[in-house]
C-alpha cells in the first residue's frame, strides 16, 4: 500500500526569547548586558524608564527592580553571573 505522499515537516529547534529590562543608570543592568553580549546570546533590551510599553510589560511579568531578565517563561530578578549562566544552560543556550 502506497503512502499518502504527505511529509512531516522537521521539528524546529526554537530557542527561548531572552529579554533584559533595564535603565540607563543601572550598573547591574550594564553588567548583565555585557555578559549576554560576551556570551553571544541574542536578546532584546527595554529601558523601562524611557519606554512606557516596556514598563507595562515589566510590571506584567512581576518586575519590581532592574535588571529583570526573562528567558522564555523564566524570570531572573538579578544579574548574578553564575545564576544567569545556569539559567541560560537550562534553556539550552551554549555558554
């Protein structure tokens, strides 16, 4: 019996989205940003002081202070290097 001719599309490996909520004056935000850049992690940065929509989203995800980093559905409320690296590894990024 012949097949239906339908092909299954390959499963796409999707990496979780990384978002950094920050402010210009925050030294911890600058460190987190530098680490993500150094590791070659693609991320989106939003300044919650200058961007009202970003501030609303920041509040929606439970943000109270910066830096706030989201990796997929996971939230990090700090910029500790080892915790950030561990979260990235758990999200299957190469660090």
